[in-house]
């Protein structure tokens, strides 16, 4: 069954959730990335003592740069690319000695077994560091092949369907027009549609009725407010709490 093209906008929303929430370690073993998979772990549990802040850094060890992590420290190195068994970081993460374990035994920060395993696999793959994401050029992903090709209307559908087929989940049936306009309005404007807008959309029989509705909502001042809301919240937090 082919899902109507007017589902496109909502697909963007679903795709984001799918890619963020459905990441499996099986996939991670094949494509571990520092910025996406490793940096969040180190930043949360290690950077307070071994990060960029000189005032709080301990043992003169930095784990936020490859120069600091790879450096020879009296015959040992925190990270030895390709050799997790020789990497001091992994030894400290897995030891049962309370005087050697990292994070320290009295620290509230604790790594989960799957996080330690992820770090181990990352080191095994070469422990490649990455710069800030804003300076890394985006790379176009290959469109996955799917069994139910007739369901696909645009490239985004292929990514969603590939994941659904992997999990043996059938796509949902197309939503009715009343549901569609409500979803779209909340996604783009952060507001429910007016009764007049709902009735107008339901009565609109043009093939591109949904596309025209998307354009209408995108041109609304409320769309700008919706997009700026999260940034303004962050700015206010910074002004109130400071840096």
C-alpha cells in the first residue's frame, strides 16, 4: 500500500525520532562515531576532571583531544588506537580496585556496561576523534533498499520503511485529513488548527491540498515563533544562570 504524498511533513518528524531512538549497538559496532557515540559518554562522566577546563583538570590528562588521549605517560597511554587491552582508560573503567577505578568510586557518575563496551569497540576501530560537528561537511547517505517498494513515495520513506521492515513492523494506515491538519499545525506552528481551517482542508479535493497547507503554515508568523522558541529558552537560561 502506497502512503499518500501528503504525509511528507509528518514523516520528517517521525524520521528524526526513528533515527535518534532506534539506534542499536549492533549497528554501532559497524559505524561508531566519536561525536555521536563517544563524546556524550566522556563529556558526562570524564570531562569534569579530564576535559578542556585547566582549573578542574586532574593528572594533567585530557580526554577531549586525541593529542591528550594518545600521549605517552611514563610508558602508558590513556588510549592506544586499535588496542583496547593496552588502553589505560579501558583498564580504569573495568577494574574492581576502588583506588584505580574511573570514574572514582565516590563519584555519582557511573558508566553502564554497554557504554564501556561501546568505548572498547571504538578504540578497537582506531579511536578516531572528530572536530566540532559544525565544521564537518555533511555526507549524503545511501538510500536503503526495501521490500515493499510500492509504499515509497520519496527517499525519506525508504529510510523509515527499511527500519520498519527490519523490526518486522507494518506501516500504519494513512491518517484522515482531520488528523493530518492537526498534526501539521502542532508540528509547524505549535498551535491547534482553527475550525475554519479544518473544514477548509477537509473540503479541499485538490491533489496538492496538503502541500499547499504546508506552505501556508510555513509562511505563518507562528511558524517563526515555533522555531525560535527553543533558542529563546536557551538564551534566557544563559542570561539568568550565566556561564
